[in-house]
C-alpha cells in the first residue's frame, strides 16, 4: 500500500517543483528587467519580489514597462506587494 501511495504522489510533487521553478524563473526575469530599467534595487526589495506569487509577478511584469524611476517601483512595493 505504501508503494502505491508514494507512486501516486509523484505527479503532485512534480507539479509543485514545476510551479516553483516557473515562479523563480519569472522572478529572475522581472528582477533582471528592473535592474536594467532602474539600475539600483535594494536587496530588501529583491527578496520581496523573489517571494511574490506567480500572479503578483505577472502583475508586476505588466506595469514594469510603465516605470520611469526607482520611485515608481518603491511606490508599487509600498502599496501592493505587502
């Protein structure tokens, strides 16, 4: 019985790994783009951005192109990323 339970749980574990990898990849891309736009991102904000959900990262990616300064990122972080 344990063997069957462990085998049937593998797809769930795999799905979790894929989702985690996808989130980390999106966070890495967003951080790279922000660094090119803004140049200087505090490590505290990098950590906060890296911890966002996929949905939050997608939202940040959507508004990222509208940023004109570091203050735009800080305002977004202060208002929506908490």
